[in-house]
C-alpha cells in the first residue's frame, strides 16, 4: 500500500483565504445594506488597530495591517474623509504623522465586532477547542515561517 499522500496545505490555505475574503465581503455587503457608511474590511482593520493602540504612526499601521506604506496612507485618507480617524503631526517629530481614532470611528466598533463574531461562529462550528487551538498554532507557524523567509 503506498504511503498516504500528505494534505495539499498550500492549495487548501490559498483556497480558504479566497473563500474567507468572499465571506467577509458578503458580510460587509450585508452591513452596508443595513447601516449607512458601514466600514469596509480594511477600514474595520484600521479602526481595530487604533482601538488597541491609538495614535499609531503610519508605519506602525502599515506593519500592523501588513500593508505597503502607500496603501496604509490611502486607507487612512479614505477613513479620515469619513470622520472616523484624524491624522496629526507627531509632537516629537513633525515629519511623522500619527493617526487617532475619533468618536465616530469608535462608534463603528460594536457593529464590526458583531460581524466578526458571526463569521467566527460559522468558521468554528463543529470544531473542538483543542482542534481550533491546533489550527491557530499552525497558522501562527505559517506566519512565522513566512516572516523568517522575508528577512534579509
């Protein structure tokens, strides 16, 4: 009997990531139909990053969201235009911009949390806490391995 073929992890991970993006986009569309000016997934990520640590620099935001600096700048500009965040020069270094979460942006967080909880319930249904811990550990391992590969 030939040895069992290992799972096609890269294929499965890529396919799952595409399907997850579709699921998040569908949830975003649902929110947009139910609420005026619902944040996009990227805007939601920015709001969550600032909730955790308000006043981050543009570079810190780019790193936290795994975005190119130019993409982070565009995201902040679009979110600022909605009145959810505000950019200001850093008092210690005027060349550096810091981004602050405004009350209107903070008001979006409960809606975003609810949407994420709905998605997480769907994704975790039927799995034990131990199985989910293994999946989480493996995904963290993938991130770490890829990060080590990116290092010079």
